[in-house]
């Protein structure tokens, strides 16, 4: 098994129960998502990618937790859906993001390296975008970089079965954010190298340190039922009490960022967003929110400039 270099028909990584209520059933088929983008939107997205890369270059760091808003998860109170590890010295390209996707053509999860521009273009709505970068402190950054670049370790943490809403504390399935959480655990827990039990060791460490996944609230029991018929979504790995409470514990980008911050409050965060008029660059842990409204002191870059 090797790390793939491109994302080709890869399914989005996100909680998918009940997304997209169309007239037929409200059940999405993640592998058939196509987003049309015109020349103006593409130009804005590329300028946005340039701003992201400039922040990465100026950070003085060699690794960052990178998250983007992809699928619309607003009904679950979430903005960010997908995370990976941006590596300055990634062999596939400077600051390429190492991440897990479900490879639709191969019907299995894979690890992919994707450049910053491709990562920034991964949103459902090309007219706007959100990316958050979290920079761990030096020791944690060095350990995470080593782990992410260790192909044997990264691949030993790759689960064999994909579920977009995988239970955060189980190994039966896996989603992209869960792979990142387990990579962090392996890097920071002193868990040894690759091995058949790498995921079990990582899950044990996450429990030990109190990794807190805020429950994702599902609006109705109907959505839980309908989710059984959504490709790449499973509920059998979730505890019965969570299903009954309509609160699923799923690793999402916000919980990954919270894990970094809980370990080292000095960790830095930079959030970038854009609409059709401007790019906003915000330094700090206070979120900008989906409206991309700048906060005092934020840098604002007009697209017309």
C-alpha cells in the first residue's frame, strides 16, 4: 500500500446523517458530489489559497493542523468538516496536506497528499471558504511531523472500513478526522511505531487523556433511521445510549483543535475565510463564524485590490 498523490473522485469526510434534504429523500450519495465553479470563483479560490500558503510560510512552523469547511453541516451546528496535516516538507509538495479520503473508484479509504490550492477548493460553495490552521508548540510539532511523515505508521493507522460518522472511540470504522486524532495520539503518546494494534493503542491514549468529542446533535430519530440507507454512513458502531439521545460522538476538526489547545494552551491558531468580496485573516482562538465577518485587528484583503 502506498500514499496516493491525488484525490480522484474522493468522498467528502464529514458527518453525513440527514444532509441535503432534496425532494426525493434527503439522503446524499457522497461519491456523486459535483461542484460547478466558474472562472471568477476559481480565481478567488486560488487567491485564497495564496493567502493560506503565505500564513503557513510566515508561521516559522513545519507542520499545522489544517481544517476546512466542506459539506454544509450547519444543521449540526458545525462549520468545519474535514481536517488533515499540512507539512512544510511533504515530499509531494511544500505544505501539501496529508489526509484520509474515501476513494470512490477503489471503494476503500486511502491517504492522499493534496496541495494547498486543492485543499482550499474542496468546499461545497465556491463563492466562500473557511480554513483554520493550528500550530502546535515546538515539541509537539516535531513529534507530529515525524509521525505524519512516517509512512508505515500513517498507513498502520488507516482503518479498513470507512464511515463518515465513525464513532470517535471505536476502531470498527474510521473517518478522516479520526485518522488525524489517532495520528496525534501516536505522535504524542509515546506509543511506539507501526503495528497491527496501532489504532487500539491510539484509541486507548485518547481515552486516557480525556479527548473530548462534543456530541453532535442529530435533529431527529428519523435522520438516524435514514442514515442506515446512506452509503458510507453507519450507526452500528455507536453506543445505543448515544443513538437514543440523538448525540453522536464523532471526531470533527473542532475537537482536534481543542485537543491541541488542551495539551499546550500556547498553541497558535489562524483562521482565514473569504466571500465574493474579500479575504479575512484572523489570528486567535475566537472563531470568525460562517458569515466571515472580520473582528477588530483582522487583516482584510479585498478581491478588487
